[in-house]
């Protein structure tokens, strides 16, 4: 993905609307592109800053953005673990089927 694609995805990220694949691509790009990470910070600060001003609450916006990025990383890590588990179970099922077929042929 290029910076233009990521820039279009920032609002969806901030609203937690990215699919698993989109979130993965977004996070990979953001982690390696300081310009896009800065644009994410700016859009986040504007969005959350306005909401906080309307609420009249005190806020630490950078900490809030860091928390949202960490939640996205954790979500991706869990998703990758689930995929790994599913692939492992599929391999186990295939091995079991092959074993049964071999046993049937031998007997």
C-alpha cells in the first residue's frame, strides 16, 4: 500500500472500521512510515481534541492514540494466533485422514 491509500484509511482506522486484512496492511505501513504516522496523529488529535473540548474533559491525546495503536496490534496478534491454530488443526486432520487411508489399504 502507498501513502495515499493509507491516508484514505485513517478515518476508518480511527472509527475502528478496518477489516482484518486492511488493519494488518495499515499497521505495517504506519510502523514504517513516519509521514503517515504523523498524519494519523494529526487527524486523531483533531478528532479527539474536538470531542474532548465538547465534553469539557481533560485529556492526554498522544496516550490515547498510543492505546488505540496498541489495541490494533493486540487484535492482529490474536488473529494471527487463531489462523495458526486453524492451520495446525487442518494439518492434523489431513494427517489423520492419510493414516486412516493407509491403515485401510494395509488391512
